[in-house]
C-alpha cells in the first residue's frame, strides 16, 4: 500500500461523527462495496420518514414509534465506530486499515483532533441513542395505558 492510499484515523473518526448516518466513514475505509455502509443511509432514511410522519400525523402515529429509533441507532452506531477508531492504538489501526504500512506509521496516530472527535462521538451517540429509545418506549407505554383505560371502561 502506498502512502497516498493510507487511511487516516482522525479523518475516519470525524467522518463517522459528522456523516456517519450516511455511512461515509465505512465507504472511506472499505469502499463503496461495503454492504454495512449501505445500511446506515437506509436506517437514517427510515428514521427521517418516521420524523416526517410525526409532523404529518402527530405523536399517535404508531409506525413512527418504530421508525424514529432507526435514525437514533444509525447515528449511535456511527458514533460507536468513531469511538472505536479514536481509541485504537497506532499499530492496531495500521494493521486494520493500512496493512501495507509499518505499524508505527503516522496514519494511525492520535492527536487532539482525534480526541475532540471522540468526545463529540460520546456526546452525540448518547443523545441520539437515548433520545430515540426514550421516544419509542414512552410512546409504546402511553399507548398501552390508553388501551388499558379503554378496556376498563
């Protein structure tokens, strides 16, 4: 592998944080043939469709309760990837994504921009995952309470 084809750890972490729900980090590291990379935009699209359904039909739309968590999971998965990338040491990174380079090559180096991406990934991933999970579970239990009231009347 030549130096021009090396995969930079900091860039991969930032791509995962900023554009991870579109799978850009996976395409950067593994190419457009990465099928897992294509799951990210599909999940994000389903989640955004759920958000649009809430705007159109209100919070009582049951399908949106299922769809919105897909967006949160897609963002959280990308943030988890950014965390794994940022926390990997230089030899491990270069063995994973730069097999033709030496273990101590600079492409796998950690710097302050990598740490900043790590912190942002921790914040965004937690917010996305917990927010979407809380939305779906809350709406489900509210629905169960309403159905129980109907039965008891």
